[in-house]
C-alpha cells in the first residue's frame, strides 16, 4: 500500500437546531491509502453524507482532526477550504449538478477557471471529456444528454483538476441499473488507469462488492470494515 | 477568472431570462434618460436666459428711483441727473447715459389697436443697447430737439400691427390717438424669456415727456441706462453714479432714493435660479434612477435564490467568496451599464425633441447634452448597479456550500 491520503481521527459533527442537538458524527476515525477504492455503507441517517462533506472540505468537523494529503484541514478558513476543494477534491453528486445552460465542455472547464491558472482550459477539459468517452458530445447542453451521459460529464469535471480524491455520494442513485453499472465501471477504470483514490457512498451491495474495502457506518461511527 | 470571461458569463446568464432582464434594464433606462434630459434642458434654459440678458448690451447699469419709507424727501431722476452723470470729470468710468421714460400705451394702425410698451429715448439708447434697424433709421438728435412725432417699431410690434416686418417705414401709427410717422424697424433682439424686447415702440424722449407720459417733476425720467467703459469699470461707474446722485438729491448716507442694478447681477441671479432649477429637476430624475436601482436589487435577489444550488456547486468546485461576489456584481453592473447606455440615447432623444418643440413655439431653448452629463449619468448608473447589486451578491457569496447544495 502507498501513502495515506485520508486520515480522520475522532471526527464529530453536531447540528444545532434551536434547543435540539443532532449528533451526525460521533467520534468517527478512518484511513484511506492512495489508490484505494472505498465503499461507505450504512442505513439512512447514519451520517454518510455528513462524513463525505467533511472529507470533501465542504464542511468542518465540530471536533476531531482531518488530515488530507498530508495537510491538516480541520480548521482552515472558508477561502482556504475552497482552494483545497479546487485542487485536491473531485465531487460526483447523485443529482449530477451541471450548469443547465452551459455546454459539457464549459461545465468541465469550471474548476480550471477557479484554479486561477491561465493554461489552456479547452484542451485540458477536452481531454477529460475524452477520458469519459464523451469526446463527441462536448458542445451538448445537459438537457441534450442522457442521465448516464450527464453523470459522465460530472465525472470528467471531477477529474479535470487531477485531484487527490474523488468523492461520489450515491452516484448511481438517479440512474437505471444499466447506466449505473456503466458509471461504476468508468470510475473503476479511472482508478485502474490513473490510480485515483475513490470513495463511493452506496446502498447497493453489488457495487460495494467491486471496491477494495467496505466501511460500515451506523449512528455516526464506523461499526465494521471488510475487505472484498 | 478574468474580467472578460466574467462579463460574457454575466451576459449569458442575463440572456437566459430575457424578459426579466429587459424590464430591469428599462427601469435604469428611464432613470438615466430622465436625468440626462432634465439636466440638458435646464442647461439649455440657462444659456437662453443668460444669453438674452447679455443681448440687452454689455457693461450696463440700470438706475431706478426707489421710494422707500426710510428716505425723508425722495427725489425722482431727472434729465439734469443724466447730464451730470455723463460729465467725464464727475464720472470718468461712464461712457454713455441713456435716460428713458416708459409706459404702456394704446397703439393703433388701420383700426387695429394693441397695448404696447412705448419708450421715450434719446439717441444714446442706440449706442448702449447696440441697436440696429433693419430698415429706415434711428431717432436723431434733431428729432429729439424738435420733439418730432416719429417712432421706431420693434419687429414683433410691427408683426402685430401690420402683419409684416418690412415696408413699414413711412406708415403712420397712432399712439393714444396721436399720429406718429414710422421712421425705422428695429432688429430682433431674440425672444427674451421674461420680457419681449421685440414688442416695443420707441419715440423721442422729449415727445414722450410733452405728449404722452406726464410726470410730476419737470424733466423727470423713469430710468437711466448707464454704460461703463468696460466690464471692469462697472463697479467704479456704479460708485461714481451713486456719489453724483447722493450729492444732487442731498440724501443721507444709507438712505438712497435710487437703486443701481448691474447687468452682471442679473446674469448671476438668472444663472443661479436656473442652476437651482436644473439641480432640482436632475434630483427628481435621480430618484427614478434610484427606483431603477431597487429594481436591480429585487431581480438580483430573486436570481440569487433561484440559483442557490448553482452557487453551492461553484463553491464546491473551488469558487472563493470573492469569485461569487464578482460574478453577481458583474451581472448587476452589466444590467445598469446597458441601461445607462440606452438611457443616454433616450435622454438625448428627449432633449432633441424638446428642442424641436421649443423651436416650434419660438421659445429659444436649445437643450445641450454635454460630455460631463453623459459621464455623470454613466458613472451614476453603474454606481447604482454596483450599490444595489452589493447586497444580493454578498448574500450569494456568504452561502454555505453544503446548505446551498441541499437547496431545492
Ligand atoms: N444541515 C443539517 N441540519 C441538521 N441536521 C442535519 C443536517 N444535515 C444532516 N443532519 C442530520 O444528521 C444525520 C446524518 O445525516 P446524513 O445526511 O449524513 O445521513 P446519510 O447517512 O447521508 O443518509 P441517507 O442515506 O438518507 O442519505 C441525520 O440525522 C440528519 O437529520
Ligand atoms: Mg446521504
């Protein structure tokens, strides 16, 4: 095994809703090595999405430490987190989250624009779209693409900045089983070809079976781990 | 992201909701258009008013009698006063003095009668007012001494009485029933905005004294028009005239029975009044621009709410606070900039049409759209866009990414 990309120690997340406190994470620890594919499973409300938000630097833990790619990011400022997200994290959402008016190419370019580099955005974005098999759909808008194709555009967008980790929260949740299988196959092939670290939240045991390791979560803590 | 990409992205997003953007822009168009039109019409009025005061003649002082209760024994102005003022030893700054008698009289020609201002004047009047005649000639010294029954007629008065402005010399008009031979027609001094200098009849001062306007004192006159040698000499001429009149009228210091009005004061007062008017009109128009700005704020707030998920996504992809801020500010600034440009055209158009209407009504107002007005309107409207865009943009920039992504 290679380097440790993710090291989470005793993460807690507490949501305050007026008087009531919701403990979404209760001292969760985990580690992920570079190049690993991890499945996170657990019942609804167990804290999977909350964990993914923290791992993706969209949110900060209430307490605990999170070291991403060697850097402690648990208490960074908003703009510093934005920079980390841009450089080190690729997101694949259940609901694709593409800009509806923009072409596939422009959607994929978006992270490059925020990266502040002045390299050739078009070429890099084109290469990413070709890598997900959509080289011939670059100028299509999301409503001109199937659900599976839209999720491919989202994956191209996630890999375009060459991130350390890709986080996919139920990436097949809005797709039929065939398109879902293709998406999972695409993610696995990206891992094979580029060594990208993948963390996938899923309810589907078949999908989980394709990963290297399954982490089971319940009530905000890891209850078990199994290697497949 | 560079400025150009942001601008094109803003245009793109505004295009996606054309009707809404167009209506928002309309608010700014009306505001900027109104500001430009009001300011340029006000400027035009100012130029016209000060111009027509200047048209009366330069370097002039007007000496009038005042009847204040403070003065124990007020004296009217007389021809002797005029003579004293024209003495170069007593008043070295004074070039000419033109005494006048003035009153309204019934002027008749061919059964047609009109009430017209009739002035008794001396040949100096021609000099101080720079008058030219379009036909015939001015009243001469001989006609003054001989108390001749001759008259000069202004172009508007000619038009009113004869229905024409030429071929009038030699005709006979009646003033309060007495016959006067027309010896000349005056050039037009331009339609003044407050009194019409072209609707007048001029006759020799001596004739007016004996035959038309009877005043209590012998040789009494209503008005002395004094011309100083130069604009710089106006103040010293005024001092000299005061000195002479105080001596002659034997008044106490501080209790003058006359008033001296300087033409420069008229111009200053007139341009002050029109300036206030311009500022007032511009201010009223600026309120409509403000309303347009609130329209922008309203639409941008709606847009921020609608695009909450988009904002969340952009943040997830690495957009910093400032990126989102700039994105939304660019949109509102673009709205107001487009509105501003169209508004300049609209304001220009309104000014032009007002100028045409004024010309058709013989009102001498030429609205002047100047570069500084345009710059002011552009700056102001962009500032309005930025100011009212700031609140919605700040709201967008402050959204929490997780919350924004969950927004339905
Ligand atoms: N913004 C929030 N405010 C308050 N409570 C929240 C918030 N987000 C999540 N929670 C709570 O935290 C707990 C964990 O939620 P989370 O979304 O992580 O679950 P999940 O495992 O992703 O569930 P699912 O499989 O249904 O997506 C839940 O009890 C949820 O109600
Ligand atoms: Mg979830």
